[in-house]
C-alpha cells in the first residue's frame, strides 16, 4: 500500500472524530446561549425598566412632567413584559398606584407604595434570574460531561492510530532526518539506503545524487566564499525587522523578505536599483529616505502590509570601514532598519480600551451610590455616628467619581477622540468660573483666593470648558498642598500675543528632581498624599497642548509653586 493511502485513511478518521466533537460542542453552546438569552429578554429588561421608574420617581420634584412621562413609558414597557408568576398582580397594582400619584403628586405614601411595588417586581425577576442561571449552570455541567466523554473517546482513538501507524512510515523518515542532519553538518559522504519500492525509494535515490554533488562542490575553492555570503544573507533574511542595505551611492545591495513584504516589490525589482529612483514610484521608499541625514530615527510609521496595519520605527545605521594601511575611516553605505513596534501599539491600545471600559462601567454604580446617600441624608432618624459614616462614604464616592472621570478623559486623549471647541473666550470668565468651583474647598481650609489680573485683556483662542478644567485642577492641587489661613493668587497677564494663567501658592514646593516629571501620567511626588491617580496634570498638559498652548511649573522646595499655562490670543 502506498504511503499516501495510509495517511489518507488515518487523517480521514481523525477528521470525522473532530467533526463529531464539534457538533456536540455546538449543540451545548447553543443550549447555553438559549438559556442566557431567555434571562436577558425576560428579566434583565424588567430590571432596567424598574431602575428607570425609580430614577424618574426620584426626579419628579425637579422636573414633574418629564419624570411622569418617563415613568409612564417604562411602565407600559413593563406591562408588555410580564413573564414571571405573581409579576402581573404587582405590576397592575403599580399601575393603579401610578394613576393615584398622577392625581396627587405630593403624596409621599403613594410614592412609598410605588417604590415597594417596583422593589417587589425587581425581587421577582432577580429570583427568576437565579433559577434560570441554575438551569444554565446545569446545562453547562452536562455539556462539560458530554464534551469530556466524546473528547476522551477521540483522544483514545487518535492515540491508538498514532501508536499503531506502520513502522515503515516512521522509520524511513527518522533515517532520512538523520542523514539530512549529517549533510547539514557538512558530512557530504552520508548516504541513505531504502529497500522499499515506494516513495521513499525514489526519495533515497534523489537524496544520494544530491549528496554526491554537494561533496564535489565542497571540495572546490569557491565553496568558502559562497558559504560566508550565504550565511550573511540568511542572517539578514531571518531577522523579523525589515532591513534594506545601501552603498554610498544609494544603490540597494540587499533587502530581506520582511522589507519586500511591506514595500510590495519583488527582490529582482529592487537589488541593484537606486533607491531614489524606486522612491519616485513607491511612497513607502520615499518616506524612508526623506530627511534621513537630519533625522536618523524617524517617528513611528503606520504601514499597511500583508493584510494588516503595522507600526515601525525607522533607524538608519551608517556603515564605516578603515582601509588597510590607513587611519581614516570612510563611509561605505547605510542600513535602513524598521523596528516592528506593532505589539507595543496593540498593548497600548488594549490598555487604553480597558481603562475606558472599566471607568465607564464604574461611573454608573458610583452615581447610584451617591444618589442613595442623598436619600439617606434626608432621613431625620440618623444619629451623629451615622451622619459621619454617610459623610465619609460620600467623600469616598466623590473621590472615586473624580478618578473615573480622569481615567475616561485620559482614554479619550490617548485614542484621539477628544473634541475641542476652540473659540474666542473671555479669560476673566474662565478665572471666575474656576475660582467659584473651588470656593467651598478653599473656605474649608480658610484659604483666600486672590485674583490679580491686568485690565482690558483680549480674548483667547481656547476651549473654555477644557481650559477651566485645567485651571480648576491647578487650584485644587494648590488648596490640597497649602496650609490653612494661607493665600493662593490667580494671575492673568499678557505676554507676546499670549495670555498667561498662573496659580501661585505658598505650599511646601516641589523638589527640583521631580519638576520635569509632574506632568507625566500616573506620577506622584514621593511623600505626598496619594489621594488621586496622578493623571490630573498629565490630562491638563494634553488639553493645553491640543490648543497650541504651553504649560509648565516654577517651584522651589519650601517656597511654594507657580503652575502656569499660556494660550494664544
């Protein structure tokens, strides 16, 4: 029997077993998907309607008509989505109470009954979710059992095939491999001897012929030179970074496969050609040689090749030699290296996406916590310890909300999704808005905010919202690190067609070692209070530079700090 026939039979059986395993897995995955979709459709949407009704009920005192309309919309959706036993009775009772509330909007007892009805609906659906989750869990356990059984059966059959494959397939391959290794080690006297009259016999004959020719060639004087050249070419070609070698006239001497892939040319179209000539018809080569003398290390380049986007950093290495008997070195060419940094870019994007997702998901529950605290604060039955605990939770919630906000701002900056509304803005209004925003914080420490502004300052070209955010961040930091009963000065002045915003405090100042790092992401000065994320100043820097402005700090240890930014008029 031919080797091909034997292999086809073995591989075919394995293929059938894999199909069986795939079908079993697909069946149970579909079952689990069906169970989870049932939870989402029947119960999760009801929880969402209930949450919306609670929110609208809480906001009824602020915007009565809008809240009633929102409540009624979600109530209609809930009436159309009654799926659990007992849910209809509670829902219709909720409908009746809502009608009573529409007639008497100030009745706290009706509102309380409505909340109880909503909580009862949520409880019914949460219990239903638990039951259905148990069903899905049971399905998953059954799937694991059957997949394990079928997988074990597949493994046993495959293992049996592997062990019992005819030796006349494995042994000749092993013998041929050993002979090839001997040839690779330049033992060209090696031969193989297969007695079978099949594919291996033909292979042995061809292999022995090749070995004879290699033995003859290795005995020639040209072999050493060719071998060294081949070794160098192999080394360059096996590098994962694109490489292009040029002589001192700009002619291409060598190019590896990675470089050919990204420039989209064949090797015989490149070798020996002037790179300047090829650059006329190839935009990538043109970008590689532009300003190479002034900027040997270019900025990261985004290149679409081999069906995907990749990022590279360009580096140009000048090759020099010292001729025999001379002391002066001469340039003999250049090597262009494109270092592939795609993986690092992808990791950076994944990190940014992760931060944005987590921050967004945390913002909603934190806001719900704050809303619940507001309801608790309205209670008249709290003692002093309970009030202090609520105030502590409120402060922590506000801090977490600030952190998630900064992380979202950072992710928008890194992905380029930040939107700026650049327009003529009044610098006095920006300062006024920022000082009012931090006035309560300053009053808590008896800190006086002094505005020192020149008269008749022109408008600045800025996004007033983002600029105010930066100034508020400066002031918040200044208040945090200033002592009580101190003064913080906010200065406004003009300087060579720019408006300068300064925040001057008399805090402990910044050590000269850390001044160059305060605008870096996540950096916090050693020994300072770790109350934030270290992102505020980094985001401020991005905001100001996005508006073509400059930002900086002047500080001496023990003498306070002056944070400033400048915007064009």
